[in-house]
C-alpha cells in the first residue's frame, strides 16, 4: 500500500494508491479544527506504526497527544499519552504483545534528579482498558542529552551524553553514547560511542537484515 498525506487549507486528507486498480482514492479527512495543531505546525515529530495504525507524536512543545490513523478503516483520531513529565525529544511506540500498545519515553528529572527511560503499556482488557500502566524504568544517569533516536519492531535506539563543559574559554562537547533497548527482553545494551557533531543526524538504526546481509552462520 502506498499512502500520501495532503495538507489542505481546512483539513488533513490521506490518499491511498491501489495496485489493483492503479488509482488513488481519498480516505476520510480530519479537520484541522479538530486537532490541537495548525496547518503549518510541524511539531508532530515522527511517525510510528503498531497494530495497523500510524501514530504521530507531538511532544516537542510539551503536548500530550498522538495523532492516530487507522489504516484499516482509514480514519483519524487523537489519543492521549500517559500522564508523566515526558521530555521534549520524542517517544517510541511499539507493539507490547497481545494487542497492547507499548510506549517508551524519557521522563524529565525533578528536584535535581536525573532523567530515566520509562516503559508503559496500555491495557486493552477489563475495566481498566485504555489506561496506561508503568512496566519498568531505567536510570539513564546523565543530565545532559537523552534522546530517543529511532525505533523498530524489536529495538529502540537511544542517544545519551553528559552536559557540555567549559575548558578555559572554549566549550568541550562530550561523546555521544548509543544504547539499544530490546523491546521484548527490556534490556539495555551499549552499541558504540561517537564524537559529538554530525553524529546526531547521520546515524540510523537497521534491523532484520535480509539473508544476504546477515552474518554467516553454521
């Protein structure tokens, strides 16, 4: 399936291309007035996919909503993030199993405390269905940069570093530590250490390589 999002003056309209008919068809649009953003607002940072839905986050200016597009019904909706002191540098939406939605987010430290990485799951059964439950927290141990760079089906990639410091009259930028989070095992593993600079924009996460790119096995 190929999909295009058209920003109209009054609404956000998705179009879907059918490989069967060779034509585009319009899906149900969502009015800008129904969303907490303006047509020119670019603060929906990244797109995530889980269980047949696309999610756009909007934590950049402390908003607490997700724009949701159900690609089976081709309908928009707004979903609330769990209440917490989420940082402004992104969250990660993952599949938590049994149809449950999982969310990784970096929670700001308070009263001089250090930030931590939180994993919450939205319940989908019983009287508490739709509520978010905290599953695990990971202490990051750094008050500098803590950033969720990307997420795949199995892994979340973090970037962490200490705060910059002055050496004489010049500012010394710290190295960037890349950390992977195993979504299934909920384990952190250090991937590499890179110098500060263009590393933030040039590094990407890859997983599930095809056989031709995989390591040789016996």
